[in-house]
C-alpha cells in the first residue's frame, strides 16, 4: 500500500489505483478488515480525483461499514465527513447539469448549516446553491455576506436557490443566515475527462 501511495503522490495515479485494487483483493482474501477499509478509503480518493463520484461514494460507503465493524471511531468520523463533502459535490454537479446557463453567472455554495439558525429553519442544506437574496444576484460569497449584513433583521426577504436539479425559494428574515459558504465549484463538464 505504501508504494501505491508513493506512485499516487508522484502522479502515477493509474499505477497507484491498480496496486490498491490488487492490495484490496489480498486483504479480502485474508479477511483483514482494517486493511480493506484503509485501501477502500484510498481508492475512494482516487475515484474522486478522477471525477468518478459514484465510484468514490461506493468505496467510502464500503470503507465506512468496515470501520464500523472494526469500531475504528476516528476513521468512522473522518469517512462520514468525506461522504458529507461528497454529497455537496454531487448536489452541485446535479445543479450544473440542469442549470448550467443560470450558474454561468455564478452562485454561492452552502457547505454547512448551523443547527437552529435561519437557514436551518428554512430547510437549507449543504450542497444548496444560493442564486438570489431578495433582488440581489449572488455571484460570490462576499456578495451574500455584504447584503445579509446590511439587511434589516425584521425585513422578510426571498432566498432563491438550487438543490440539485430543483430551483426553490424560501422566505427568511434579513441578517445572518447561520451557514458556511464557499464559491461555486466549476462546471464539471469543463473539467478534464476521467482517466480509465
């Protein structure tokens, strides 16, 4: 497995993936749960780096089940986090496929929602892409931060956003939304093709 990691770090991603696949076969034959889970975790990262979201989800889901079986608490939490991050990427990818023209003007990606905050109460989720805050088109995180900060907290506003292929609106009040945000990831169709 160490040689596969070195191959990967040196840019030999296909050689690394093949070595990891061979290691996984051996680990399964030996029924070595921890080793299987660690290899699946690395294979998931390779799949993600190759824009294979379904492959990454499958590998991390398998790794998570094995980490739970072996009660490896730290790795369970880290793998759950990776799956949550992957859900955000999957949602953004789905939005790009359906709303590329709208997203060409940009948007703001929700990466986290504070429990009990306005966004949580309104039903926003990580992976949602904010498009309009009342009449203001949101093109970057700073534009949302600025308009939300300057809006009277008693004023009702309309928030327009994308959740995957759906275009939705909710009514909230001005002021802080209780969300973590980031710039919109690029259109996946503009990324280099997945390598075999």
